[in-house]
C-alpha cells in the first residue's frame, strides 16, 4: 500500500494515491494518443516516438513508481543523464540552447529541441553557461487528472 499521507513540503503529497492501482492499457493509450500530453512526441518506447526526452523502454525495471510519478509531476527535479538543458551566452552576444549531448575539454555539443540537430560550440567562445529547466512542461498532473496519472504510472511501471 503506497504512503498517501500529506506531509508538509512533500511535492508529491497531492498525488501519492496515483502510485498504485492504475490501468496499464489505458495508460498506454494516454501515452501514445492523448494530444494534450503528447508524451510520444518527446519520448520513445520500443522504437516508437521522439528523441527529445529519454527513451522510456525499460523504465519500469530501472525506477520505482515514486520516481516515475515525481518525473511527471516535477520534471525538473531530476533530469535524466544526457538530457540536461543548457543555455550558452557566447562572446559575440548570441545565445545557443539545447540538450547537452557531449562535452570535452574544447567543445560543447548541443542537440536542438526543435529538430534534434547537433551544434558544436568551441568552449573558448562561451561567455556564460546556464542550466535550463526540463523541456518537459510542468503541470502534467493537472492535465492528466488523478485517474489518468495513475494509469500512466501503471503503464510506465510495466515497461521492463
């Protein structure tokens, strides 16, 4: 039985009842078909979907339900490795932003959120580097509602 207590300061307090008891089939439909959430536009499952967010194939094997729920409710709380968003202010005043896909001593490579293209930027040209919140919009709990959220968590938990 999940802990559904309402502890002060717990960002999941209003959503804890969504940890268990969902319908995985309905959650899959929401993930693949609900236009308001557009999960499939950014996330891939078993080869189908976008590349802006992490591939969720096997996510139920790697993470517990609380992690899955938190990732939906607070997408910027923990950003999956390889999906850090950054904004770079360059010495010429221009801005470059995207997903940090690679970095070495001399070059930062960003993946565009718009089309996935790679942009290599010489570190010597970077004036300022700022972490940017997750590209996943906040408020998915409200968009899904508690029943829908419970179903999506159930579906993700089955991805082993």
